């Protein structure tokens, strides 16, 4: 199933964004069932802005494990992705290999880790999805032996203009930028919006009750997974 966001920029806005070195960074949401604080990474970056910028993606997911410490601006190093379906259990065995089997929860991606040969080693797990024709990680959380992690997909997209270059997979804890959070309803697959240098973000149909838009303040604290949070708490979380 395909989703799409069409972002329109008028000519003066586009010229100013390009002149000041802005790119459009895209973040994707996931729900952490245990409500622990996961971290988000840049999932997609639009470096060459146009008057019409189209972002498309499918509901396809891949799991990964990484030893990258989840600190601000760290780039997740994840080379081995395994395709996952809801209900799968993805286990990091004692040899450091990821094994996919059937899990107990059918509505989430489930993760587990066996005791490692070097017990002090810290690992993290997460989800990735295809962006720009390759799988990119978009959320990560720590994992330990004998503990399960459950992540649920959720079509929440955060768009942010940033002057700070970031690679795909860069953990982002905070950023000084205007951003918009788009919460797709279950029955909507395409959303159109615009951004103006003077008036900011504007959905094409702001009265559509099926779509939740939240324009975030300048200081953006990204504590994910955001999708389990109530919308009236998001200002507190991101402010």
C-alpha cells in the first residue's frame, strides 16, 4: 500500500531555502509498545528542493540490529536488514546473526537477543523502510538479553527544514527548525501541503477531520516513538 506527500513551495520561498542551504529531512514514526524512549533517525533527505516535492513510500519494513550508540547526531551503522512482517520475531543469536521466526504478538514487530559471547556488548534494534530505493533505518531502541522489544508501524511523518546536513540514518535528538507532524488516518493515502517563508506550513485541506497536523515550535526535541503519545501532549514533548 502506497502513501504520498506532495509539498509545494512558491518560487520566492524555494529560492530563499536554496540560498540559505536548507534541505528537507523526513522522519518516520513507530510505536514502542513498552513506551520506552526510542530514538529516531533521518529516514529520507531531500537535498535538491523543487517547487513540487513528492515523497512516496510503501508499507514495507525491515528489522536490524546495531552496536551504534544512540547519541545525538550518531549515524546508525546497520548493513544487515531482514524483511519483517507483522508478527515476526527477530532474534540476535549468540553468533551475532539475526534470525526471523514467528512471534507471539501478531500486531507488532518483535525483537529478542540471546546472551552474547561478550556480555558487556551493547546492542540496539530497530526498523527500517525503503527510501530513495534503499532501506534506511528510521527508529532504534536498546535491547538486552531476556527482554523483548515490540515495535508497531504507524504512518506518522515529520517534515523538517534544516540547515544542518545529516546523513540518512543520523540520530536526531533536537534541532532548531520549524517542522510539521503529519498523522495519516487509516483511510487516507495522499496528503498535499505547502510551505511559505512568511506564513509557514499550510495543509491543502486543514479542515479535513481525518488528518492531524501539528506545527511544531522552533526547538524540536525528538523523543520517539511518538505515535503512542496523545496529540495534546505533543507540544509538551516537543517543546
